[in-house]
């Protein structure tokens, strides 16, 4: 007697489970259909599509000394008044810079200009004397995963005296100057001139020119 009750209970429970799972399946199908078709869900799906390609906003350069000025005429630069009679007196940058070699990004490449003899700076105010050129590269290796930095004395001493840098900007001893980009971006060390009177600090590879085993391969 006890046994047959057990059987009945077992049969009832398993039937119940079957029905329940069947119902689950039956309910499951329309639910998935609903999830793709219901207007509610569709609304949710929309924002994912939202970043559809829109016309790119005119890019503002991050480069100080950006030389789009090279190609933009003064009349169209949004700064000068094209109707002003003074416009006739101003030389367009495209004309003024036409003889001066450009770097990779269109910026003036002053080193190329001096090497090609396009410019010949005086060594002194009265034009007398010669620059005290020192041919000595310093390789700076505290650069993490960026390529190492080659500091060429030769390039610098064509324009600058030793005292422009030593001892105020750099102690004249390898390894004595603790530098990093934060300080450089704030206008110390190389940033005393680069980004101000010399090429931009954003042209990383002109300083970080020596790849090493932990740096990415040349990207320039
Ligand atoms: C004018 C030269 C110059 C330019 C341009 C330059 N760097 Fe540097 N960078 C240095 C010098 C010098 C050091 C210090 C090296 C040392 O002390 O051995 C340095 C160090 C670094 C370091 C390691 C120290 C730190 O600050 O974390 C990183 C990373 C770095 N530079 C990234 C960059 C990136 C990225 C750019 C371009 C956005 C850049 N640098 C542009 C000269 C330059
Ligand atoms: C534009 C800046 C600049 C100018 C100009 C400059 N130097 Fe340097 N000099 C440096 C830097 C940067 C270092 C490397 C410092 C470091 O490694 O921390 C250096 C290092 C030196 C060192 C140490 C080398 C070593 O192996 O320890 C000597 C010596 C030196 N310069 C002499 C001169 C002389 C002489 C002149 C002029 C003919 C001159 N420098 C002009 C920036 C300059
Ligand atoms: C006192 C000013 C001054 C300082 C400080 C200075 N530079 Fe320069 N640097 C110049 C000038 C000026 C030029 C030439 C103009 C240009 O190329 O924009 C130049 C050019 C260069 C060039 C191009 C060389 C070539 O032959 O093409 C490199 C590389 C360079 N600097 C690296 C550095 C690094 C690295 C530091 C810091 C360790 C540094 N400079 C510090 C003024 C400076």
C-alpha cells in the first residue's frame, strides 16, 4: 500500500515537472520572439545604433605652431579682416614660408633650413665670429617604453651658446639631470625651448628617435 502511494506521488511529480518544462518551452518561444519584435525592446536597441557616422567636426590641432597657417591665406584664417585695406600690406604665410623646408607634419623644419643653407644665422649681433659647435650626442635612456632620446649638441650649438643651457637648464654632466615629460611639458629642461621657440613637444619621435628592445617599432 505504502509503495503504491510512493509510485503515484512519483508519477504525479514527474508529470508535473514535464508539464512545467513543457510550459516553460511553450512560454519561452513567444518570449524570444517578443524580445526582438516588441517595440519596447526595439527602443532599447536604438541607442546602440546611435553613434552612426556623422560628419566629423573640424579638427582643432593640438600642435602648438601648427602649420596649417602655411596653406591658409590671411584673408581666410578667421582672424584678419579681409575687407581691411591693411591686408594688401601683409605677406601671406604661404609666400613667406615657401622657401623654408617643411617637416613631416608641415611644420617649419629649421634644422633642414640651416643645413640646406636656406638661412644663415649670425653668431653675434654684429655678424662677427663663429659659433662654437660641439659634436657630441648624449643618449638619454630613462624613457620607459618610448624610444631613447638622442640629444645632439651639434644641432644645438649651431644656434646656441653653451651658457644658454649650462648650468641653468642642464648640469653639464650625464645623468645629473632628473627629467621626465611632466617637467618638459611644463617648460623645464628641453621644454625651456621646445614648444616655444623650437619644434613642438608633441613631435615625440624627433627626440625619441632611438628604438630599443622594449619600445614599439618605429611608427614614423
Ligand atoms: C624635446 C624633446 C622631447 C620630446 C619632443 C618628447 N620627449 Fe619624452 N623625454 C624627453 C627626455 C629628455 C626624457 C628624459 C630622458 C632621460 O632622462 O633619460 C623623456 C622621457 C620620456 C618618458 C619617460 C619619463 C616619463 O615622463 O614618464 C616618456 C614616457 C616620454 N618621454 C614620452 C614622450 C611622448 C609620448 C612624447 C610626445 C608626446 C614625448 N615624450 C616627446 C624628451 C622629449
Ligand atoms: C640646448 C642645450 C645645450 C647646449 C646649448 C649645450 N649643452 Fe651640453 N648638455 C646638454 C644636455 C641635455 C646634456 C646631457 C645632460 C644629462 O645627461 O643629464 C649635456 C651634457 C654636456 C656635458 C656632459 C657630458 C657627459 O658625458 O657627462 C658636457 C661636458 C657638455 N654638455 C658641454 C657642453 C658645451 C661645451 C657646450 C657648448 C659648446 C654645450 N654643452 C652646449 C645640453 C646642452
Ligand atoms: C635653449 C633651447 C633648447 C633646449 C633647452 C633644447 N633644445 Fe633642442 N633645439 C633647440 C633649437 C633652437 C633647435 C633647432 C630648431 C628646431 O629644430 O626647431 C633644436 C633642435 C633639436 C633637435 C633636432 C635636431 C636635428 O638635427 O634635426 C632635437 C632632436 C632636439 N632639439 C632635442 C632636444 C632635447 C632632447 C632636449 C632636452 C634634453 C633639447 N632639445 C633641449 C633649442 C633647444
